[in-house]
């Protein structure tokens, strides 16, 4: 275990994964430099490097817990600045298959805000850490390595038209789905990174509103979840600035329109009328804006047999999920705990050991959950093994029971919040409730 902070780590990308990584690295390295092509420290605006930043983002309960652990008091700080907080299962109205789940105290915090607001608060806390800095408006050009390509020693960037070399003991790629690490590795003579893709053809459209408080009936969010019968969903959520954000989504080309009438019509077609009723008494603040997400993407770094020292990858650069499940930022936070543990043992950890732990501790379960949920839609391509079909039937049982049983609703909220493992849904209490009378 390393006791003294020494050396320099470079984090490529200043989005949420990069911020969590920088926080983890700050405990071991004397200097941590976040490099990003955007201006990070300016006004609270949408960054060009985050084209989906206009849309709804959420930290699941486990992500909120990790954020609070890293930055004590940040939840209350954001609440005081306009974010909304409540209980994940009691103050959020979950509607699945057109039915409301029982609203019950879960003991988990729901934090709702716009993405720029959340990112700014986390970034401010990261940059306040001793030894952490940012190089913004800098294009990342390539890795620096030893002559034999066995060790990464830094990166070359372009800033203000001139190339700069940044030396580092460790480079962490948090540049997101568009990461070039797999390309760089092949250029260095390493094997191709195994990739897995699943086409979902997701499209979502977002509009902001001013919503009377009473329209939410005491909730901070209304989540109408897409299901096999009606593969359209939407979330209407209170956020900072006294606003509400509404993001509607559909799969395989069935996307919410961007004209106001079409957008409202899509909302009206959902399995429950709750969000449409809220919008009847609300004031639009802008025009609808769309974004498309074609495929789930996973880069299986843990399957590689060789990898250079001094380089690690985290966040969407490893695995990019269907965003309607809101797992991305939370998985990045979970991944940063793996990073923290490995660099605490060695400033230049065994990359393949790190990737194996990243897979088992942060990615595997969420990937299986997301891909399995996508396969519950008959139109989505993919193999539905007997195991997958059994999982679909079981989750349908759980969701139905959660509409009438508080214990099931509480347990289910903790599982989808990534706080408890799915095995808690197989306890005697829950299984007895699943066998109970149906609505």
C-alpha cells in the first residue's frame, strides 16, 4: 500500500467519469491533470463534448452514495443551490406496465438536477483538491510510449495551435464512447480490443417546462417506464432553476418528434396519463431537442492478453449502455472505486488485473441487466436463451408484485439503484410476496 502521494497522473476527459477518476487518483498522486478539449471552468453551459448534455441525466442511488463519500456534504450543497432530493422509492412515482409501484421509503437518496449543474458542482469539488488541475481547450493527439511500446509515459496534446508533451506515471482514458485507445493500441502493435454491440435504435427528445409544484403531487420525478407492450417511455423530473425536464424515448426508430404537437402526442401515447396531465398545466420553456443512441457498446479490455503499462480506461470508454436505464454515471463512479483500489497498491498497476476487477465489480452486472432488459422488447435483435427468458418472466413477476407490496417495491428500487444485488429478490419474504394474489 502506497502511503505518500507522489508522481503525476493524467486523466483524458473531464466529464463525470474523468472527474470521478481524478478524485480517486488524488489520494495517491501528488499531481493529477485533467485534459479536455472543452472549456471546463467557464459558465454553466452545455459543453460541445457532451452533445447529449441537454437531456435528462441521473445518478442512481449507488452513484449518489459514492459521490457523497468522495465529497462529503455535496448532496446538501446541491440541494441548497436548487437540486431536488427525496427518497428513490417514496418521492419518485414509478409507473411500469402502466401501473404505479407502491411508494415506500427505501432509505436511498434521489438527487435530480440538470447535467451541467451536477457536473459543475462535482468539478468544483474535484478542482479544489490539493494537486488537481485542468488543461482545457486542449486536443488529445496521441499517447507517448517507450520505444518498445510497452509503457505509456504520457500524452501529446495541441493547445493554442502548438503541440505539448505531458509526461505521466499513469494515463487514464475517460474520453467516453469515442475513445481512441483501441486504435492507439493497434497502432502500437497490440491485439484488437474485443467489442460487443447490441442495436437498440434508441431516440429521445427533451423539453424543459415550468411546472406548478402541486402538479407533481409531492413527487420529485414521474418515471413512466417503457415496456414490451408499450415500448415508449418518459421521465418528468424537477431540477435546478425551478424547472422541470421531460425526456421521452422510444426504440428502433420509434422516436419522439421534435415539433411541440408531435412531442405532446407521443407523451399522450404512453402507458399511463400522468406526465401528459402534468404538461397540460405547464409552461414550455424551449423547443424539443432530439438525440439518438444506436447501440450498446462494450469494449472487453478484460479479455486482452497483453496491454501496455501506465494506461487504464474507465467509464463509457469501456462500456456505453442504453441511457434510458441511467446507469452510465453510476457505473463510472463504481469503476473509480476499482481504480482507487488498484492505484493505492501501485501507481502503475497491472492493467489486465484492473480490467478484470472493473468487469466483475462495476460493469458485468449492469451490462447483463441492460442488455437483458433490452431483449425484453420483442423487436430488439438478439439471442433469448432459456436463462434470459426465465429472467424476463421473473422480473415481470417482481414488477407486478411491486404494484401491491411495499417490501417488493423497496427491494426492487434498491436493486435497480445498484445498491443491492439481484439476489435480494430471492429472499423468502420477497418470494412469498411474488406468490401472493395479483391485481
